[in-house]
C-alpha cells in the first residue's frame, strides 16, 4: 500500500517508496553531528537514534537510505537535499534539547511517525541495557555510587555501566511528553 503524507506548512512529503522507512513501525533515526547531545537523550528515552558525526551530507543521506532511517538535522540545507531525494528528514529546531524534542514531536504527527518512549538504551552506542549484579560493578563505578545504589545495568554493546541516579530521573522526566509503548 502506498501512502503520501504532506506537512502543509513546509510542503514536506514522505512517500512509501522503495527503501522508505515503514511509517507504521517505530521510527529509526539518524541524527546529524550538530545534535550529539540530543541523540544521546533520544537513546536514553528508548529511541533508535544512530549518531552520524563523520562525513558530509551525502554520507548521512546514504545511511538513511540504506538503513531506512529518518534524518534529524539542524541543517536546513541537508533537510531540503534529503527531502528532494525522497529521504525523510526533520529539521530540528530549538536552542535546548527540550525544545528540539518538541520540534520533532510536532513534525512527527504530520509525517505519520509514531514516537513512543521505550526501554532505555545506552546513551553512547544505543545497545540494550541488562541488569547486572553488584559484584560485577565493584571497581567499575565510583565507590559512593556503589554504596548508594543496589541496581546496576551494563550495555550489551559497549559494556558501559549505568545506575538510576538523579541524572536518570532528570532524563526520564525530559521525555515525559512521549507516550510509552505500553500506553
């Protein structure tokens, strides 16, 4: 089934063309180099957000086409070039990550993208987080963190360790505007 969605204020059109992202599935993003902090926060919210930091506009467009991802960029020229090549792109606006998230959510509806908060992912590589025992983190997390926390997580991709400290709560609060996959 082919469908075309048009965003009235920008003329942006996304069509189901060969290689286009499945608009009914959870969206997968490729985030440009200007939005590294934003990419990390999207991962913490459980969104598949690949960070493209090396290479030019053609490179990120090829990644988006090959991996069926939506480009998130603060570069108007890149967004326009991608759209001209039938690659979905969202021009991310705002001086803060909170405003940037709002701009993506505003663009998502008219584009037919359903963005929901998922299980947190590693902020560095996007790998899944697995609960690990306290014995595994001895000497791998600061002593005060080890003394205060009982539950730890390890990234299945890069091995980084996480815990539910104040930063975790702040970041999950950051994404409170996103509906969860369960609801």
